[in-house]
C-alpha cells in the first residue's frame, strides 16, 4: 500500500491554525464583568496619577513665577547701583578737572587755612555720605541676590519634579486610552457636550454656596478631561475650583492642595451642607455636596459633569469634607 504524502504547505497551514487557536484559548476575551472591574481599577489609578501631575505642575508654575519676580527686582536694583556708581565716578572726575573748591587742588590753593580745613571737612562728609549710600545699596542687593538664589533653587527643584512627572504623562494617556476602549466596549462612553447649557439649580443652598452650586449645575453635561479647568471641560478638582471661584472663593488647583487648604474648615460627614467639598480616600477624587444625599462632580474619562447619589459605594470611599 502506498502512503499518501501531505504537502508541506498544508502541514504549515494546519500548525498555524492550531497555534492561533491555542493563543486564543490562552488569552480569552475579558467578560463584561471583568471589563468593569478593570475599569474601576484604571479609574482609581488614573485619578491618583492625574492629581500628582497637576500638583507638580502647579508647584513648578508657582516657583517659576517667584523666581522671575525676584530676578526682575534684582535686575532693577543692579541697574540703579550701576547708575549710582557711574554718577559718582563722573562727579569725581568733573570736580577734579574743574578745580572745584572741594577738589584736592581747590583745597591746597585756599589762601585761608581755616577755609581750607572747612572745605576738607565738607568734602569728607559728602564722600562719606556717598560711600554710605553705595554701601547700603550693595547690602540691599546682596540680600536680594540671596533671595533670588533660594528662589532659583526652588525653581530648579520643582522643574526636576515636573520632568519626572512628564515621564508619567504618557502613562496617564495610556491609562486614559484603555479606559476609553473599555467604556466603548461596554457602550458606556459619553463624549459630553462642551457647550452644554446645564441645569438650573433649585436646591436649598444660600449665600456663596448657592452661587457655587448654580455655576456647578450650569456645567452638567460637559465632559471630563484630565487636567482641564473649564469652561468646556473639567477634571474633578478643576471643576470644584471653578465653581467656588464664581462665588468669590479662591481654591487651590488640586485635590491635595484643596484638602490642605481646608484643614481648619473640616466638617463631619454626618453634618454636610450644600456646597461642601467631598474628598475620596487617597485624595484621587472629589466633588461637591448638593443636599439630599447627593453630590455633583466631574467623574472620569468618558463621562460628564453630573449629580450622583452618595450611596454605599461613595460613602465608603469618602475621606472627609470641607466647607469653603
């Protein structure tokens, strides 16, 4: 009996099919439940990374501004010192050449010894006065130099921090990209509307809190964007900052700095009032209490500014509250 010969190409094709099947079995497509779990983990990780980046960026901007202000003041003072030095030299040269009575030739040629001594005394007083002024200027500018050196040190330090965090910017973008893919797969991606008219606030808040919440509700429907502070999109701390700014209260930029800013304004979670700021554990996220067991916030990538219930999930994640 003759054995049938299988062509080599057919064998290779069969092996490729088996390998592909084996690969598919080894890496199964995640279920919807698994995707939701992964999404929750990505949300927490992205929140922390975004706020860390924002904090470093704010520190960098503040240090750079301080350095530039001190440097401008130093340059101005140094220019004044240079002018003063030049004037002193010009005065000394002009006095000598004109034979002024206060110059050395003028002193020597005085016929009256008493007048000569009087002139010397006056000349010495003027010289001492000019020397004192110049010395005071030098002391002042030296102090300014020292302050600039300190500011430059702070600037360099914050710049180094920013350079480190910039390396993580790509990680943030990668996380955000994965969030978006999962949300689209779950059919839960909401692009929002940067021009959303929002909703009219009709709650019980009064005073500054009412103004802040009126603005906050007018942003409902606008998309979350990490690092955004409005007006067409927001991240969580950018949203609370913009809302309270409308009420005349200047909040720092990030969750970390807003929490630190409110150290003396903390309120118990069982005594919340509309307008209070709510912070999650780890300070990766925050929102504003609106009353009736609800809060308004800019949630995450693929979602929009909205009001949500403070259910068991959120209450279990809360670190504390601040009343601006």
